[in-house]
C-alpha cells in the first residue's frame, strides 16, 4: 500500500512543529519566527525533511547551550542533512 502526503504550507509547517514540541514537553518559544520560515523554506514543507531538520536544529542548539534558536541556527543545522 502506498501513501503520498502533500507538502505542508508555511502555517501548517509551523503548527506541526509546535505540536511536536508540545507533545514532547519542549518549550514552544524555542524558535524565532524567522527560524520557522527557514525550516519551511529548506524543507519545502516535506514532513520527513521538517522532522530531520528539527532534530538537527535542536541538537545543534543543545550543543551550543542556546535558549532560543534563530534562522542562522537552522541554516547551520541544515548543513548536516
């Protein structure tokens, strides 16, 4: 059985990320607004890429002991994709 999920739009991408953060008891204010846009632009709304990019971005932020992640942090993490 095959499934095809269409890419998310910008607002749906942000809501997906916020939902994922909430169910994992993570702070929902960890990403700046430009960071959300960077995740969307890099992933083009593809769920698998959003998930992988967020894992890399959150790991990067943790290793740098950051309280809030910026657009630059997302771009830096995306180099590891």
